């Protein structure tokens, strides 16, 4: 949220000699905005998880930072949106780092499933919220 992930665009501003390109798709520049939301892989994860009919999530990181403060008029759904955002950023970052270190690649569907399992286990602590995450998130 504060743009402190060590994406390649930031490493270059620190004077490190690294390639500017995205590790996942070879776009010319790896930035937080690209990596987490404009990269098609990330967009597929984000849009799939945010497909609730009362939500209209933006796809640009700076707009998402604003939007996530109140994505809907439903407090419980807002909690879920915050959890989904955190889990999406975490899983995309984890996938990026796994590819750097040569681990096998996960497709978006596997990441979506992992995020759904994580969110469902988190929601077990909040009575009445798990039903919000069954459809259409499932
Ligand atoms: Zn990319």
C-alpha cells in the first residue's frame, strides 16, 4: 500500500544493477502497479476473486488503495475485500519469488483456489461472513 515492495523499478532507483523487465511476463518494467494488478495473470486472480455483483473494483493500484477503504456499503463484505486484497498481493509476490528461485509455476486457477481456502479459514473467526464468500466467489 505504501509502494515499498522491492519490485525491480525500486531496486533500480536504489542504484542496483538489475534487469528492468517483469520476471513473470517480460513487460518492459516491473512495478507494483504492473505486478499486482495490470499484469494479466494478476488481473485474472483479482477479477475472479472480486466478482461479487455489488463490487466494481478498479484495476489500477493507486485507485485500489482508495477503493479498498470502502468498497461497498456492507461492512462484512468490506472485511472480505481487505482480506482478498492482502491475499492477492501476497500470493502474486510469492509466485514471483518462487519463479525467481526456480520453483514450479502455478497457474492463476491454483492461486485463486489457495486464496479462497485462506479467506475461508480467516472468515471462520467472523460469524455470518463465510456465506458472503460462497457465491460468486466460489
Ligand atoms: Zn509482468
